[in-house]
C-alpha cells in the first residue's frame, strides 16, 4: 500500500510512503508455502506440511526475511529518497494521512515529485510487493532445503527486481525526463 504525504516541516519534501503490513505479508507467504507443502509427500504418502509450510512457529525466520526483503527493496529506490529521513522503518507504526497510525508495518519513503503520475504508484506498489514476497519465499525455501523451489523463487525475485527497476520505476520517473 502507499500513501502520499505532505511534509510536516519546512525544507523537507513531500513524500510517498510504501508500507506493507506484517500480518498481511505473513498470511500470504504462509498460505503459499502451505499449498506447496501439501503437494510434497513423504514415503507414507503424507503431506509434508510441518516441514515445509511457514507457520506461526517460524515467525522469527519470517521477520528476518521480511526485514532483509524490505532493505533490499529500499535499496532499489534509495536514489528517490534525497532529503528524507526515517526510512526504512522495520516493524513499526506508519502514520497515514497525518492521523491514522497503522501498527506492525514495514515501510519506506520516496520523494513525491509533483510530476509523478499517481496512477503509476499502484503499479510501483504492486512491483515492490511482488519483489518482497518472492524474496521471502526464496529465503524460506533455501532455509528448509527445497532447492528447486529456492531456484524458482530466486529467479522470480530477480525478475521482479529488474521489472521494478527498468519498467515500473521508469514509468514513475518518466514525466521528470520531459
């Protein structure tokens, strides 16, 4: 999700906050790994859910993966943060619209250039979200030793990074180039 914000103090540019709720991302990743684990059978033809699905017991690993993914996503947009502070925020509160406080979010800010096409922000947000999810899935599958799934999700993560950098962010910056 994202929110366009007006700077509270002089000399600080207006900004856009891209934020992702911890529980929403956790539930999505948990569901995806659960469905995959249902297809992996042991010698007794039993699903390997306990071994390969991300559950609440593995929250500590998820939080580590989520932090790493957000820092990596932030690195992609870091050139768009000049003049801003407090970015990124890991598992904190995100103030939205000056009053609403969304707890347990992972977020970062970019400078809101007046020329940005706000419709493209949805496309950028989707790209960041995909990148973060593929990043976490690749890390999870590497941890649990599902090499084929790790390779697949690492490739998806890398493709999402390229798409975000060369397509989505380019579309956001394009009005600045003319």
